[in-house]
């Protein structure tokens, strides 16, 4: 089940992020695995804004989450993480759908994200869900700043791409 995140979930979201990040070690991306999750204050700002969703188990315990921002007037996926014990069950897809429905309900035309081009559970995964690479010339000013900030953080040590899909699925 997908629901909006609340304050009681925030420490669990940090644990999910740390556990999910461990998969990057197998790709030699230790600095990504070592990256600390957002603070509880930062997570709380998403939750109170209604822009944080969790996938919960039968006991209402979060096992995956998604955060979204508004970037250039689009619903921009800031983070999606699934606990490795719950991977490959479609939870990320369901969370992305919830954020897509939210974006559509707020009059947005696109859902965007930035991700690693060659990490199997990143760009190749999003491609299977209908996202396409968005060429740099098509980035709005806010997405451009976001991608520049990622470069300043050293994330472009591994190739990154911006991706998008329409919030109304094609028929």
C-alpha cells in the first residue's frame, strides 16, 4: 500500500536509504553508498508539504519511499529508495505512479528526474517505465541548476542524465 509519509516514518526512511545505497558498492560507487540520507528536518519538509510517499507492509511499516520536488513546473523525483529486502516487487514503480498522479492533479505536464545513466536500477529501469532522456538543451533553468549542483557534488564522476515522461500516460 502507498500512503503519504508522516513524521513517525522519517528515521525509517533514513534506514531505507542507507540499506538501498549499499547496492552501489558492487559497482565501485562507494562514495554513493556512503552518502548520508537527508536529515529528518529535510525529510519532514517533504512530508509536511505532501510530497513524500511511502510503500508500507501489512503492519503499516515503510519499506520504500519517494520524494518529489517541483522543478521548472514539473513533478521532479528527488529520491526513490526501496529497502533491498523488498526489491523487485514493483514498489518503486508504484511510488513513481503515485507521484505521477500527484503531478497530474497539480496541473503539471511532466515528471522528471536525474539519475545515473549506466546503473541498472537507474536510467535503464526508468526507461522501462516510459521515461526518456531529456537533452541538456531542453532543460529549464531550475533543472539546469540542479544538474550543475550534482556536478559540483561530484556525482558526474559517473555519467548522469535527466529524464522525463508525460504525467498523462499515452493511450
